[in-house]
C-alpha cells in the first residue's frame, strides 16, 4: 500500500478543489465538482468560486440561483449548502438521516417538542408551505396556532430539518437582501427527489473532491454514519494508501495526485469553506491541525503554500472597503506581496461599490 505524506495529501486535495490553479469552467459544473458549497452566509459560495475560477463573475452564480438551477438547502452536516438542482434531488434523501439525528439529539429543538406528534407537525408544515413560501418565523407562528404549547421556533425547525425544503430567491443572489424564505423542494424545482439514491455514488463524488480520504473523513464532511459498507463495496475499484498516522485512505485511481513540491498560490477562503471541513484529520492543511479554528464566524482563513496561515475580514467604513489580514506568523516580503496582490483582486469583486479599496496587514497573532 502506497504511503502518502501530509504534503502529498495537501497538494492532492488542493488540486481537486481547484486551489492550485484557477480554471475557466462553468460555475454550475464546479459546484457539482465540489459536491456543493457551504452557504450559511449567502455570499460565501461566490467568494469560494472566485478563489477557484478564472474570470468568475457573481452574475453567473446569481443567475443559477434565480433560475432555480442552483438551490440553498439543509444538507451535509445539517447545515446550509448551495448545490445544483440536479444534485439536490439525490443528496437530500441521502442526508435525511443527518437532519433527523441533528433535530432529535444534536439540537435543543427536538426536546422542546416532547409529547407532540412530530409527524403531524411535519405534515401541517408542508401543507402550509404548499400554499405559499414562508419564513421560519412565519411558519412557526402558524404552527403555534395549532400547537400553542409548542415552541414556535422548534415547530418551524421540525419542518426545516425533516422535510425537503429549499430557500427561494432572491435569498442567495449577490447583492439581494431578503429574509430566508422556505418552499417545498419538489414543487419549487418541478421534480421529485430520488427514492433510492446510491450511497456508493456519494463516496465516489466525495473522493473526487476531497480525496484521498478515510471513511471517517467522509463521515465528518457529511454527517452520515455507517458508511464503511459502501467503501468496502467499492474497494475493488478504488486505490488505497496510508498516511503518516497509518490510516487507510481511499481514492479514485485516476484522480490527480500532483508532485508534493508543486507551488501552491495564496488563496483567500470564505468562512466554512468545505475544503477545511471535509476531513476528520485536517492536518493536511496545517501541521497538527491546531490552526484550523474554522468555527470562527467572524474571520475567514487564507492559505499560504497550501496551508492555513492566518485570517482575513472585510471592514467597511463609509465609502472605504478594507481587506484586513492577520497572519499567524510574520510574513516574508514575498508572501506579503503575494497576499496583497491576491487581496486587491478580491476587493475588485467584493468591494465593487466602494470609492476606496485597500489591503491592510494587522499584527500577527
């Protein structure tokens, strides 16, 4: 079994994620290549695509969302993701157990509805949403009319976690601001979700975007358990490796695994970019993984030479948009210049309405 160093894993995953070199491809194809994109913050998929695509314009993805070709929905890890409508149809039923488990035991909402018939709550919620799309607050208020002893927020989340819903535009369109509004996915998309989706197909798609990877890596990315049988069923057609910890890793035989010494350019990633959430062992992006505090909701991360090297954030004051950069260690002049150049390009996308745009380096720490 071939041994792969941490650096080799880093470059392999960066290559799958299009973070070694920007490419010219349609945005929809890249969203599918990545098996969806974290979308808890509406602008994040745009920033993630900008980091990967040459010539990306936010209008392209906005048109996909407005045209119902891409949707925002609760999927992997029971969190909001943006996926193509085509992928939603098979991903949603596969991820249904994740939403069920999260609602009942991973969140406070299930406990707040103890004693209620959750099946009846779900049916009532879908009936209401079948009449017109609603916000969470609006849905919860209507359901609370029928179940006055139930927590309105929990009633709404019972439907959102457990039923196939999507957020409708203009939510998710660049520059549009609207409260998240939910609708039944099948009526919104005009197509049914698949009844028997393939877990093995999910494994193959995951490895294509995040491999080489272990069974536990896929579990952390998706939230799904009991995936070992799917890996074993595919074993004859997969390549296997070991990493520096002795773990067995799986991969597609013909997937890119470039020379570990190939340069990796600086990249600014949005909060919760799945490249940093796609593995149980995240050390391929930062030594022992200690720097990967991807739960920080206020600062995003940037990569230098393929590894997490610091955080960044937009600061808006009047007509000025500033890209604030805080590195973990002191930067060399070369790295500082590379980040400044990349940051100026990012400001062209995100600070388009600003009279003044600037890159500012904060004290390391």
